[in-house]
């Protein structure tokens, strides 16, 4: 299993808006993706930062969403209205998942 961690810097005063956007748009799109094993959204309103952690059964499942027409790429483009900087994406192997 793999985890994709996307860290974002949110525009000042937009943490509630981006949280609502993720709830209304990103979550439903992610849940339709084959191989998704879960999603966790973290926000630090004081620092205007957020983090999305998604778990994937295989690298192929995760990479499908990152293609130019994939859900991940589309949702990042739509979220750009809330972002103060380019998102940072990292991928990790999941070693323990309780």
C-alpha cells in the first residue's frame, strides 16, 4: 500500500472555503477511484497550511489519478483558487496501518 501526501499553503482566510471544497468536490471524486484505501485531511488554520493523505492499494491505482486527465490533476487545478503556492506531493510506502 502507498500513501500520497499533498501539502498545500492556503491563501489567507480561505481555510474554511478550501475545507468545504474538499468535502463537496474532492472527497466524492476520490471515493470513486479504484484502489483508494482511505483519505485523511488535516488543516492548520493558524499557519494556513493543509495536508491530504490518500492511501492506495497499488502504484498503478494512484498514478491513474495523476495522469493529465485524472481526478487528482483535475481537483488540484480546481483548488488552485485557494492556494498561495504550488502544492508539494510526496509518496510513501505504508508500513503500519492500524
